């Protein structure tokens, strides 16, 4: 008797397709005209196809790419669940519910609150997105301080380039993405006191942080202002450093068939 072997990779691929479509419908359906904040610092032509001409993507990510991206999603969810748990402890403290944690941790938790997966819209730039984590520290008479975090996974090679000895590399598009969220939150709250990229090494599980200068918010604003101005004239021409910003972008672009670089 022969037992039929199931293709687990194909089953998983179909599951990821379903999850991605669910996420698209929940977050982006009917709002395709907005630029995605996650596209900050990336190819101007890609952003035009995505949010101005709104053509149908013809080059979906490979099954391998989807699995890689899913690891990032799982990490986000796990960290956010940890924050939710901490917020629940905070609620218990505020409601005088007995908890088996130390008085020192009580003091630390009471100072903090967190906003998870918050939506931002910058109407004047036509930009919309979702930040990962905003930490609000209650400093009493000094008011509240706001610290923004974006969670990223990195392969070991990229992680070593970011944090290794000698000259360290930067992920400028990731910094601009974070700064786009930061600009919107500063406009909303009147201040922002720090921005951080949290990197998780997928090979070693080491976590490290990169602080992003607050001045990057101005750079992000100018990026989107220039994009909006450029797109008002139609599809941008090919231009190194702009379309595409990074040559490797073309290998992963969903609109490659439309673009024909």
C-alpha cells in the first residue's frame, strides 16, 4: 500500500497567499491611491506604478521570498504580543489588581505605555502607513516623551555589515521609512524624542538597535514632497539613484513587466 506524500511547501505557499490577500484587503483595499510609507527611499517608478497609475502587479514575490517575509511578520507579532502582555500588567496595576511582579517593575511599567501597529496618514504628501511600536514615557511635570521603534529582521551577513567592526553600513530606505512615521507622529503629538530600528539577526537571534537621527524626518518629508511633485508630471524616466534608487530593487519589483528597465 502506497501512502500519498503531501507537498507541505505548496500547502504553506497557498496559506501565505491567503494571508497576504487578507492583509491587503484589511489594510489597502480602496486606499490604493496613497503612497505606502514603507516605500520611502525606494524607486520612483515603482511608487508611480503602485499608487498613481495603480496597474496590476505582474511579478508577485516567489514562494521563497514570501517565506522570508513571513518570518519578519511572525517576529513582529511575537514582540507585539509581549507588549500587549505588558500593557495588560499595566492595566492591572492601575486597577489595583494584585500581581506577582516586583515593586521595582511596577514603577517601570507605570511610566510606560505603548501603541502597537498604529496607522499614520500625511495628507499633504498623500502618504499612509503603519508603524510598529510607539513607546510613551510619562515623565510627570516634563510631560510625556515619545520613542518610535521599527522592527526588522536581517540575515547574518547584513547584520554584520550593520554592526560589525570598522565602517558600518546603513539601510537608508529603512531609516526613511521610520522617519516618515516619525514625521506624522511628531505632527500629531507635538514632539518625538527618539527613533530606533530594532534589528533581529535571523541566524543568531541577537538583537541590536540603530538610533536614527531626528533630522531624518526632514529628509523623509523632502523625499515624499519630491515624489509627489515628480509624479504630477507623469511616469518618471530612468535615473540612477532615483529610478531605481538601488539596482537590486528591480530583481524584487512587482511591476517589472510594466517598467521594462
